[in-house]
């Protein structure tokens, strides 16, 4: 037990220190006229689209009334709190953030639909067209769309698009991740507003809204389910599938050089099953993807899928092991929270997204745990193409809870972590599935009080967002595991939430409670261990070390804060690297033979005061040498 390090990790009562201005090489090179122009939805691409990123007018007001004057220009999709937005101002819970721009649609044709897509707006957005309210959306991490067709006439159109945003951050029950209005330590700058791309596409009136692929690895089959708006005039759907390809580093078009399709068929149903001849398996070393093109009526989309399966199976000694395609695989993972010093939640470029994934691979990791954040969809696409396995957290929310009770004390005192068994109700029902208005009275359970879940509206909202997150991301082959709760943050009804996710996606694994407050459900015994000697833990489920490490080394001129936060501090490069190499190769590796199935190191990059990353916050310095990274790859991958 490392007592000194434990005491240093306790929260300190002090005013937040000012953060130094840092930028990345991609932020430095950013062209405001060409911001994040790549197609935002790689799993269902159409040839024609228009990005609406760039400069919009903005205003911050104290009331919800339309502003008389705008304050200036903001660079979308960067939040006003970020450097790259050009604003650099924190939106408060009692303020309103306004966006406005004109949209030109030059050749609208009757019989088509013009769809406006918002990939993510944090937290509550109200959208207006020509001053008329159109739609409200709540949820800062999930996309939504608006049909502009009712506001269009044939030919040339010009629309005034206005978006009003409120962000309550950590003062409400909405999902917020690690955002905090008064950030310090393991909590970071709260951001608000539009933080993922805004774009438009024109589609036929009868068009596809979603395409789902369900892979049956053992039977060499994939089931395709096509969802449509207004149905289709054509009774047939046409699908082409090309032979599997590997896109090295994701920098190549998935459909370039595809040649003759291996499947070219028509079906009279919107749900059908394909036999895949001589399937090629998706793995981290061979991330084979199958390009597919689907046509229904006048609508054509390009998609892809992969042949792979995830499971927990016992080895010859009867030890539960994580398996990919029925083969034991040790997951050497790294925690990634997706923060950038110049863009906060928004990466400055598509290449910046690829860089983080590529660097994780070079450092010896074959899995990334995306922590307390839902990324833009292109990030998951790059994980698919680059062979990076993903563990995806649901974004935590809930009311006020004590970090000391839920995080600091369990971190310091408990390994493998406290267990909390809930008595399952006689009738296990999911009210959100019953489409009833949720009750507003507090539930009254002690567990709800401890984890900030007394408000039934917040619990129901979390369940909705769980289902939406699964539906949004389940087509990305790289995602192996869903993580509904971390360290008790907003945790509630764990058994039922686990069952809900498993019903929505029975093809993936679930880490029901990462760290502690284990209910004995899900696929893993999940442990966080920062201060004790790493040791095996026996359980009927697979044993994973879902957080460990957190070693601190602050690199001058590449750190945002003079203060540091982490779990063990080093003051020289050589001392830091030696300790990291010893942790990975001496302490961690022997545990694999004793039952350890996965280990997730904290963390990939520094973030503000938290300088326990393998890369500095600006991504300009890697703290680990190529020699050490090579040793880790050879030993653990």
C-alpha cells in the first residue's frame, strides 16, 4: 500500500488555478474555412452532403428572449469555452447561448427531403427556422436531426437558422461526464453548445433512416435490417457486398478499388440474412471490413460490417477468459477521455483523432476505454479501420453526490472494491419502455441518495440515453463492451440497467460497475487499483483491472497547470519511464497467467491539472520511449 501517494491524491480545498494556453499542431494549422469537413456518419454514407461548420453569429444572454444584438462570431463546432471557438467564455447555468447563420439551398426539388443534422449540442437545444420554433433536444452527447422540407419551396431558398442552448453542467441531473463548472483534479473544464459537426443532406422522400448489421460469426452470416422513412415505392432492396479489405490507418476510401462484389442480390424484405463465403475475421492485427452498398428505391447508402464475435469462455484450467472470435485475447487497454487543450471536447481535425489511436497502438495497447464521453462517429470508424478494440462508457449524470464517498475513499481503502447487492424487485419493469410520463417524486431508496439519483426524471433520461447510445454505436465492429456505471457516479438499479443493455445488444459484453459497487452482474469482476500491489482476484466472471497506474510526470511548457494531480508522482523522465516499464512488465504481465483478462492504464493524455498521461495534453511530447513501447508490444500484445 502506497500511503504517501494515497494522501497526495486526496482532494484539496483550493481555488482553481488558471490554465495556461496550449495548442496542438492540428489547432495551429486549422483553416476556419475548412473545419472538420469529412462525412460525419461513416456507417451510412451518401454522395451528396454539405457541412455547415465555420463561423456563425453568437450571443450570450441572461434571458431566453431573442437577442437584440449578437456578440460576434464563433467557429462551429468548437464550444465557446474553447480556444479554437474564438470566444473563450464559460456559459453559466442561468445564461442562454445563441447561434445563428443563413442557409442557402439553391435547387430544392419537390419529392425530396432536406435533413439538417446536429451531431451533438451540449445540453439543451431549441432550434428555430426563420424565427419559428421547430424542435427541442435534450442530451449533450447524442445526435438529432430536423427535416427542413416544410420550410422549402421548389428552386432557390434561403433560411435563417437559430439555435438557443442552455447547459446546466454539474448543477442538474443531465449527463455531463467529467465536466465541472469549478474544475480541479480529475474534473475538467465544462463546455457547452455545438461541439460536433452540423451538416445537411438531401434525400428522396422515401429514404433509409438506419441500416443495422447483426453478425453471426459461427454461422458465417450477417443479418441486415433496413429502417425507412415513408416506406419505399420499390418492393425490392438491392445490396452489394465486396470482399473484405484492410484500410491501413484509415486514410483510404473504403470503397476504392473494390472491384466486383462477392454478393449482388435483391430482396423483397427489409430484413434478410446473407451467407458470407470464406469469411475474413476482424482482429486488432487484421481489421478486415466488408464494404456494402444498399439501394432502396431512389436512395443509395454505403455501409460496412465485420465478421467477429466477443465472448467470455473458460480456458483449459477453468479460468474465465475474454475471447475474440473464440480465441483468448489479453486486452492491454488505456483510458481515453477525449479532451483537447485547444478544442476541449472537439478534436481540431480528423487526423488528430487518428493520431491518438495510432499512438495508443504504438505504445502497446490494443484496447481503448472511452471514458465518460461519447465520441464523434468518425472516431469509432477509425478504431474499426485501425483494429483498436473499444470499451464504451455510458455518460454519467445524476444530481449532487459526494466524490469522497463514491470515489476517493473506495480508491484509497478498498481493493477489489466494495460490493453492494440490490434486492431485485418482484416485477422487473423498465418504465421507459412503457412510454409513460415518469413520476417526479423521489424514489426514497438510500442508494439513490448516495449516488445522486433521487430524481426520477434523471433516471428515466439515463435509460433513454443508454438505449440511444447502443442504437447509435452498435454497428461499429470495434466496440466490444458497454460500461453503464463508473465508481458509483449516478449508479442505480444496476441489475435492471445491465439487463436493458443486454436486451438491446446481446452481441457484446457488459462491465456493469467499473471499479466497485459490484452487484455480481455483467460479464466481469471489475477492479480499480491505484495504491495496492497488483494481485489476482477470483470470481466466476472474467477478472479485469479496469483502472490502474495513473503515474504523474509533468513536462514543463507542455502542461496546462502549475499544479498536478495523479496517483504517483515522478520528477524525471528516466524515473517515470523506469517505473512505468516495471509496472507493465514486472507487476502486470505475471497476472495474465493467474486469470487477469484485461487491464486499462490511466491514461492516454494529460488533461488540465491531471498530468498522468502517456502523452502531454498538447500531444507534442510522448513520455515513453520507443524502446519501452516495443517491449510492451512484444510482451503483452
